[in-house]
């Protein structure tokens, strides 16, 4: 059972401000006024993100015999995108303002609202064909298709021969390496190739903090199977992937699988379901899990002239494998974890007037696992506290903090989701060589001898992992 939460609904404004204040996520290029929907992960955010990626890599690659990893280049041969269909099909119908050149999706809600004009008493309305951005100065063109891939040039000459694209998904790097991986590893079907990396999409309507951005990180697995077994493997991966999110500590009631209707399916997909999370603005996709059939391997085979089929030694058949693709977003997972963990509770001791803000992260995900806090900066305490810190950080991502009152320091650690704090006090140095371990969620405190501290911390982190979901 996940820890009981006090808050019914998370206020995104408060979450975004906490992320900035505590070094989780900063607005990108802020000193220059920012760059539309780019975000930078700060000292604690980078730890959180790494924990997500490492949990995925452990579950998808290290703990399986049938999946290997890959780290392909972001820049790929332009033919890749012709074969994948992105050069032609990865586009949205957009209307462009003839004055300010801003582009709008045809379903932009601002276009639906009619324009009101005229004196206050007799307002006239007309349908929105004028630009909502430049105050009705420009008119909008008919919808045209715009490609969402970022264009760049390879080498010093900017002409069509040197034109390339930043990848809009990591998957194609896997397909073009299919034969090389097979030759290098001698894997037998079914097997998968996993990759984590940056992707780029010139999204028209980025937003909702790190939910939809133009530069983001994906965690993708292409799992190759024998045709005819694809339906059952899709079912298998739906369950695996949903369980993975539960294992990170996300609440069951905030997660669901949603199957795509036939009209929603990409042209290459036989079936697809999304893992969705209940964000403050509604249910939205964390990950798509699709049966991409043999579309990609066949297309790359046709476009490259290379054989991308598989010889089945057991049956003596040669065929092109089908592929099941679980494709998730690192940033969206980070956001779901932040939303799910965010809580405010009244101080149970009644001593502090402020509410206590806590990020109730699963310990595997928490950016800092243990904080070492001397009761004060008193010179009697510091050497022991430093020594304890040196020991603890050998095993855990740890922080040392001796600024301000101990109560404030506990609150600061709660706010970034640190599961355990270790306090060194006068009793430690003068009497018993024991320290206090204080729990983030219950605020309970126990004393343990310093030589037993590391195993005690291990045990208590494992126990906390059990109460906020199965360990990742
Ligand atoms: P959406 O419809 O929400 O834009 P999509 O269906 O286009 O997403 P996919 O192409 O299935 O997304 O990409 C797989 C995953 O990559 C998504 O589930 C999401 O986690 C992540 N992702 C895709 N686009 C973005 C983006 N612009 N910003 C952040 N993450 C993204």
C-alpha cells in the first residue's frame, strides 16, 4: 500500500516552484528570458532522472537474458526517415499567421473562440480566422502540413545534400542496427534491443511543464518475435510495463492501460495501448506499447537493400520478425513521480505553524537517500558527523547539512523526498556512540550504534520500499 496522502489534488504551480527552488528542474536558458518549453534538470533533478533510467535499464536489460542494450547516434542517414515514414508522414496540419508567422494547430482552443469587436454595448462576433497572437492584425492561411522533425546540416555546407534531421524517436536506431546486433550476439527469437536517449520534435503545443517538450528523453524497447506469437507478446509487455510503473511507487488508482481505437492506430501498428497517468489536468500518456508488425524491418530492408530477415534454426524457416515496442518517456515518468509524491500535511506535533511539504518518493527513486545532520555546528559534534557522512556516502547517495535549526533541516530533506536522516548529537559523542535515524513519512526516530548504521539504513530503506510499492 502506498503511503496515505493528505492532498487531494496537486497544484502544478506549487510543484514547479518547488522544483526550481530545490534544484530539481529549472526553466531552460532562464538568464536570457527562457527558450519556449525547455527545461534543465538541476543537481537533484539529475539524480532523480538517473534513478528512473537506471530502474528501467535494470528491469529491461540487466535482469533479463533476452534483451541487450544499444546507444545509437542521434544523427542518422536521411534515408532512415524516408524508410520510417517520418519524412512524409510526421506532420501536423497547421495554419500560419501572415503577419507574425506564428503557427497554430487547427484544434487550438484559441481559434475556436470567436473574436468580439465593436463598442461595449453592441459587441459583434466573427469566426476566428485572425491571429490570436498578434491581436487580430494578421490573418491565418489555410491549413498546411508542417514536419515536426528538426532540420540540421552535417558538415560546413548547408545544401540539400548535407541536410539531416535530429531523430524524433530512438526506435529507428534500433531497427537499423538489427542485423549487426544479431550477428554480434547470436541471440535467438524472441529477443529485444533497448535504448535510452534524447529525441527531438518541433511540437506546436508544448506545455504542462516537462510533460510535452521539444527535446526529451525516451526509453524504448524493440522486442522481436516470431509472427503469430505477436498478440501474446503484446499482452505480456502490457502487464510488464504497467507493473514497472507500480514498482516505482506510483499509485495504482492513478495508472491505467488504455487501448487505442482503430482510428487512432498509426498506419504501421496492428494494435497499441497506452499506459496513462492521472495528471492534475486529466489522464495522459506515459508510454505507448505497440505491435509494429514487420513494418520497420521490411521498410529498412527495402530502402537499404540489406537483408533484415531472421533464420529460425529450429524450424528451418526464414522470415521477418514482428516487433512489440514499449516506448516510454523519461521526463513524463519524472513528472508523474513528482505529482504522485507531492504532499502537504499539517505538522502533527502542532509545534510548527507551517504545513509540512513532503515528496513521498519510493526510496529507489529519491534523489538523496540519506542526509547526515549534526545537531549543531558545535566543534564536539562535527568530527563524528563528518566521519559518519564519509561512511554513509560510500554506500548511498547522501548529503551533509549543518545550516540552520535541525527542524528546518528535516523540513528541507522532506521537501526533496529524502527517506532517512541521521542525526549526530551530544549523546552520540559523550555517551553511547549511537545516532538517530529519522523517517521521512512517519517522522519516527530510532537510535542505532554507529557500527550498525549502514546495515540499519539498508534495512529501513528496503522496508520503506515495501510500503510505497514493490521495489523497482
Ligand atoms: P503525445 O501524443 O502525447 O505527443 P505520442 O503518442 O506522440 O505522444 P510516442 O510517439 O508514442 O508519443 O512516443 C513515446 C513516448 O515518448 C510517449 O509516451 C512520451 O512518454 C514520450 N514523448 C513523446 N513526445 C514527447 C514530448 N514532446 N515531450 C516529452 N515526452 C514525449
